[in-house]
C-alpha cells in the first residue's frame, strides 16, 4: 500500500535538539524494504546505515558539504512534497500551529487527532 505522506510514527523532541539525533528511534521498525524520504537535514551516515541495514532505501539528498558523494534518486525524492503537505495540513489546526498546549501529552494528543483526520480522509481504494 502506498501511504506516502501519511504519518506512521511521530516524536516530539526539544527545540534545541537536531531532528536527526532522534530519527533512528522514530523510524525503528518502519523501514523494512521501503523508501525513507527525508530532507538534507537527515543526511548522516548513521541514518543511512540503519536504513540499509533494515533493507530499506534512504532517499535523502546529500548535503553540499558532504565529502563522499552519495547517489540520490531524484524521481523518488520528488514525492517528498507529500510529507511536507502533511505538516501543512496539521498546522491548519490553530492549536497545533501556535503550540498553545504546554504539556507534551496534551500537544501530542492533538497532533495525533490531526493525524487521524488525515488517515481517515485518505482514499484507500485508489492507493492500492
């Protein structure tokens, strides 16, 4: 099933921590034989090794300062806009976009509700 752009796993991290630090924990168990679409911020050897070790393919554009050249499938990478569209969709919920909630549980609860709305609206019949 093609679920590009639908959330499979989410994690809230501190604002001063880089997302790539918690990326492996977030994607653990989800990569088996599939593509991992990410932006340049996630271009690290550790993430690439983990994805390849799980039988997946990391579709991450290389950073411009990378010393060792990495192959990047641009055609598959073009579908990453669907992932970005998910974030745009949940930010339409004012409570999520402005981060009114102070507690992690409350905030992630509303993020999960927004993700469920996105899953419910997904047209499963035409995705297969």
